[in-house]
């Protein structure tokens, strides 16, 4: 019975990557257990979300969250090291302690720029700010140069708690959406 | 000329000089015959057939052919793909983005899961980019937040992992399995 319902297994991996690229990142990751042919498809999906909240549990003590954050960054590090597509559609990065991982975040943004990312979302806000009721805080991260240099292909840019130099936004000729926020 | 199947390089030039194609294009609607892998014949207008990049290049290579064999395509998905392309031709003549969006949404809504999945390789093989996007988005919407088991049966995928292998994979990416809907 199973052999004649297996409709999609004879598709080339390049097409499965396109299908997986229409899925949210978490969902793309779950396709790895569908079958052996799907095992590594998601590692080349073109919507990438590195979201700390997938890994870090907000209700746990900070010492646990610190370990979970290390696991998260390590995951992102390995993901970009193994990625083989030339172009990515979306890259989202949410990290509440960018200061602890400056070089990794730089590398992730270099990676996104080198793959001509179309939509970039960066969120460096920290949920604990709200608990402490701080009204003013410094933006946690400064947008690095490679992002400006590859700005001409960006269609959408979302920055939360990320500072930038307005004068560097000179060549963002494809940009249609820009969102900025503090937290 | 009779050996044209072996050496197509020169025939293109000769047929262009012969009067035959002119008399044919003089007819208001030239029909092209497509033959599915299960030997069903589809007569479609030339403008519709030219929406299929694969068919178009087939004709550019051998313009004197009257039937295009499609060895990778069965009749049912082919008839649905033709139906979609007929409508797209109308929108090309009278652009109406809102109507087109509405049509595309209705086109996928009324299809079964199997029909959608079966059309993907056809749209890919015939290189109909718009349809491939519409299908992939519809598939992504239908499997959103669904369990691995649900997605397997949606695509008709045989699970070729052992229970141990699958459990290990799920442990490795435990973060991806949170927040999944009940079947």
C-alpha cells in the first residue's frame, strides 16, 4: 500500500528545497524526520530564522538561559557553516545578549549579505528590560558595514534595538519596507 | 530532412525558409497537441502551450513537430495545469491583479491535497514559475503547524527511518517540535 502512495519521493532534492523554502523555519526543520531523502533538505531552506526564543526558556533562571543561549548560537554557527545555497530569501536573528556573541553575530550578518538576503530582520531587545521597567537603554548592537554594502538587494529591513547610521543607507534602492523599534 | 531527429541543427533553418509555417500561423488559433505519459491527448491553443517553458523550447528545437510527448506527466495533473494556464493567458491580455489573486486562491482551495502535490512536479517540469509559487504556498499553508505524521501522509511519504533513528533526530532538534497542533 505504501509504495504507490509515495508521490513526492521521486522529486529531485532541488525541488524539495524549494518546497521547504516556503515553510517557516521551525517547520522546515521538522521535515528532516519525514524520510531519509528529506534529512538534510531543511539545511538549505531559504527562509532562515535564528530565534533565541526557540532555544531559551524565559521562565528559567539566568544561569540556565546562558547555557541555552550558547546552544542557540552554536546551532546558528553550524547552520551557516554547512549552508550551500547561493541566495537566501529571509534571515531573521533574535538574540537578547548580542554583546556576548559579537563575532558570531557579525559572521551571521556577513553570511546573510554574501547570499544577497532579500529580507533581513534583527532583534536585539532583551525581554528582561521590560521586567526592570527601564525606560531608556542603549541600542544593543550597531548594524555592521557588510549590511550597508549589500543594501541594494534588500527589500525589507526590520531593526529592533539595533542602531544604524542614516548616512550609510545610500544604495538601498530595492527597499520597500523598513521597520524600526526599540524593544 | 528525414533524418532530422538525429541532427536537428540544420532543420531549424530550413523550416524557417519553407512556406509551411506561414500558412499555419495565418490561422487565427493554432493548436498544439500534448501527449501525457498515460497516452492521453490534449489539444491546447499555442498561446497556452507557450506558457510551458519546456514545451516552448521543444518547439524552438524542432518546430515541425505537431505532437509534444510529455513522458513525466500524467493526464490528471496536466489537465489541471492547462486549466490554470488558460486563465493566466486571460490575465495577460487584461491585467487585473485582484482578480488574478482571487482566481489563484480559488484554484488551489478547491483541489485535494493529492491534486496539489501531484501538480508540483508537473509545474516544475514544465517550468511554470507562477503556478509553482502558488502550489508551494498552498502546500505550506496546509501543513502549517502540523505534526510529522500528518505531513508524511499529506505528501504520501514512506518513513524509511527506524524508530530509534527517528527518536534520535527528534532529540537532536527538540526545539523544532514545540507548539505543533494536535492531529
